[in-house]
């Protein structure tokens, strides 16, 4: 049995401008902006919601199944997925398209200028949940708008429980559409900022939204996370990382931990603690898929965090 990951696969090209943007942007010329930044440092990472979640779930031996659309330039990413024993059977190549990619330029103040090209991602509706077999749980993460609608409906019709993770796709949907997703979903996962947007768009409080799903999960960055389920709110503490390097992909790592626990019918505090452990491991490395803990490493970090929390209590 597998966990279906519907989402994006993307290249992240990250460049570092060794100065401050503000020193090169004239406020009185902002209406006619024309700037160029010299970026001697550049790296390319494998990313996208589906790729990051699946990578972390594979570290847990959680049998992820990726469903995504990619472009003709996907070769290096495909090689990476195969190297990490990730199932690529439901990754569809769209001819005459690029794989989705983000171009991110960061200055010395950690300000960012990002350009995102969706490419083949907008064709995600060409994949169908009905083409899969043996799926016990799914997540609908940001991908093409039509794909998110289609895959949620297909999971609902097939009685496959799924987690709705709107993430950066939130601007694509109005309040009525978000409620439609939530009423089909079994689980809803958002960060603190996204939770406020959903409340504003739907006019419903978190407590009310939580009554529409089996669990509503809200991540709070360095303040841990909260899980609303069974008429309760479970406060999940952060797992302390040995160093903080890059938060990119931490939310995806967290969701992988949640999915692993849900698939095994664990209680919510246990699911949350594993999710927090995965996020803490990820934040110690750059990019979304460069950390390489063994299953034993993950268990040891989880156990130590549990001991530390017990001491605090």
C-alpha cells in the first residue's frame, strides 16, 4: 500500500547577490525599474511540493507514490529520484514544456526576488488518481489549479482519505472553493499565515474549520505546531535542531511525518512529534532534499526529543 503525493516537481535555481538590493534600486525611479545583479554564487536544487514530501517520506520507508507533470528537461531530476528509490510511474512528461522552476536571488540581508515559471505543472490535471493502485492515503499539495480540483474530487469519489495542503496555491481559490476542498478532505494542513488567509476567505474560525475535517494542522515555525482533532487542541513542541541552515522545505518534511503517522493510525501527539522531528532534521541542510539521515538516525532524534520534552514537563 502506498501514499499518493499529488503536487509539483520543480527546479529551484538559487543565486546570491553579495550586496543589498536597496543600494541598487532608486526609489524615485521605481516606476521605470531596470536593474541587473551580478550573482557569482549559484546552485540548483531539486524541489517542488511532491518531490520534497516524497523524499522525506521515503527516508521513513513510507512508500510514497508521486503524481506530477514535468517538462522535457526533467532528466537530471528523474535520475535523482531513481537514485533515491522513489516511484516515478505516475510522473507524466508534457512535450514542449519546461519543468516548473523558481529563480531566486537573495541579497546579504536575506531579502529575496523570485520569478516562478509553472511550466508543465499547469497540466497536472492530465494525471488521474484512478490510474493508481493500492493507495491508502493521499495529499493534495500545490500544483496546477485544475489538477488540484480534479485530484481532490477523484480521491473523494474513490474514498481515498486525503490531506488538503493549499500552501502557495491559496491565491488561486476563493472562499467557496476552499470550503469545497475542505469538505471533501479528511485533513487540512496549513502554516500560521495560511490559516489566517483561509479564515479571512471563508469567514470561519479555526475551531469551526476543524469541525469539518478529522484534523486541522497549523504549523507555527519556531513555536511548534497545533493539531485540532477529536474536539481538542494538541500543542506540539518544536524539536531542537543542532543548527539552523535553511527552512526551505521544512513544511514538506513536516507533512511527510504526519502522513507516515496517519497511515499507521498513530495518535495525534505522536504524529505531530514525528512531523516536528522531520522538520528539524531538514532545517539543518540547504535545499529540500539534501539531508540524508538513516531510519535509525530519525528514530534516535525522535526519542531524544521525547526525553527532553518529558524532562521539561
